[in-house]
């Protein structure tokens, strides 16, 4: 159910011509290839009665893959009730000018959403392929119908909640601008992808009941490289951006984060027998408000620990290397900086008895300013390693952060304090 139209208006969209021109002030590690020309448009017809529009979407893709433009039309409401594997896309644009909402059939999605290979991640759909542009325009919106999931998770924290956008095996592409609302879990999970720019996101969706929307990370990257995440607003209840295992060459810049757990490396080292590497990460020009953390590195200890019934681990190997956070303005944030190798383990003695198998080195925090929440007084941050043998070359400069009560000290453990350059009071 689709129709063919001319493509003239689409040619004016700059992100479809050169993704690199969108990036600034810093550029991706390697240039993003220029997309091929699109020649025709396939409009997705909405059923109009709330029934599943998935087949109309798939049919439009079949006709417009390899050189076309799929359009969810403005002023229309679409329902997606089928898990869609879209990892075969090639030289195609998908524009959401209407409202696309996933059904609230929690039994179906728990049985049929796509199981990913990290933690308990599942996704409504899988977006993958090469030379793809996926974005909303005008009043377009991608809606995860999250409230039913927030309420269900409060009853059973072992349910599998789908991620709104699953970017799985996507290359040489752009995602965004994208308006995302009410994801059941993470908003974006990016796995096995390279050369992708994520730009112009508007993320928001808080619970309307007493049951909090949990684990609603803005962006999680996994086994991916040469990514740019930029120019976006994230209002959520967990990490604004999180670099999961084997994320390399990732640039994050010009972000507004509100209500989050910060911009985080990790968690890493969760699975014994696996090696996690995060390196060559640059985070620049971040505004962080009403958050638990600003900049955060979280690593599991060398033995098993339990953060929650559905999140346990420890004992994995690997490294965090060459990570820079530059230019972060904070307001009402509990910790301006948090580095821990005791993630999931509240007993510091047990953590130090089994130091992390994952090393942290070549880390820079510079040009931080603002005020903490005072929740962690008398300290404004913490750098805690499980052993001096697994932490090295952690440095700071120009950290101008105080609590509302005037405190500015840091908790420091198993780290070279002279090199660190902080006011270590604990």
C-alpha cells in the first residue's frame, strides 16, 4: 500500500548530501561516505483504524530499497504491531512525518522482539544495512507506548522491555533528526555499526503514574566504531549516552542532558570470560542538569556482584583507554565526576580483595564548571580504583565545581593523586 511520487523536495535536505558537513566543531574519526542519489518516493498508507500498518511499511521498503525514499505522511497516525527485521536496507531514506506508535501488546513483544546480545536488551525493530537516512520531520514522532511497560516493570523486574530504536549492523548512514517519545527501555541501542552520525534528537518520556520509567538510556553503543552523537536534547531517567563494550572512536558533542545518570563509559567487565574494550572516546560541550552524574566510568569488580535482581556480574577483562571529557557545565548533579571499579559492589573491602580485571588508563577530564546537588556532600566527585595496578594516567584540569554548601573535595582511592590534580579530601 504505497504510491510513487517525485523526489524534488527531498534533495534540499542537507544531511542526505554530506553527513560530515553536519558534524561540528569536531569531525568523525573517518569521513562518512556520501549517499547515493534517491530517485523516487513510496508513501506508507495508514490504515486509519489503529490496525497494524507494518505490512504497508514493509511493502514501501520493498519498492524503494536501493535508491528510494519511504515516507510516513504528515498528519497520519501509524501503528506498528509486528517485530520488523530491517537489516537489509541499502541506499534508502525513511522519513517519519506522521506519528508512528508501537502497540501496547506486552505479551507479543516479550515473545517476538529481537533479542540482542548484551544484558537483557530487546528491540522493537532492527535498522541495518548501508547508506540509510532515518529521520522525523515536522511533527513526526516515533512513540514506544512506554507507560504500560513502566507499570508492568514495577510488578516484575525480569520482563523484557523493548528498546525503541535498534540500530543493528548499520553502516555509512545518518539517523536523525529524530523525535522519540516514551521508550519502554533504552531509546537507542547501536550495535555492530560503523560510520554513522546520530544528530538532532529530541528524546523525552516520563511516567505518568507512580511507577518510574527506568533504564531509559538515551544512546547505548556496543561493538561499534566511528560514530558521532551530537546536537541533541535528552530528557530521561538513565545514562544520557553510554559506551558499552567494544565501543571505539566515538565522538559525542553539543548535548543537553536532563534527569540522567550522565555520559558513561560502561558498565564494563560484567561477564567473566569476555573482554571489553572502550577506547578513543571524545566527549565535548555537554550541558548536564538534574543528574546523578556528569562524567562517569563504571567497571565491575573482579568477583561477582549484584546491582539489582536483573543486573549482576563481574570478573570480565579488558580496558578503558584514551577517553576525554572536555567542557561540561553541570547544575544539580550529584557527582560531577565518578570513576569506579566497584560497580555493583557496595562493600569496598570485598571490591579491593578482588580488584577489577579491567584496566583504566589515559583518561582526561577538563573544563568542568557548575554546582552539584549537594547530595554527596562533603564531596563533589569520586575516583575510586580497586587497585593502583589497574588504574593509571587519570588526569584533570580546570575543574571548577562546588556544592551548594561550598564543598569542592573529591574521594580518591588507589589512584595517583598528584597526577590526578583534584582536591582529594577522602
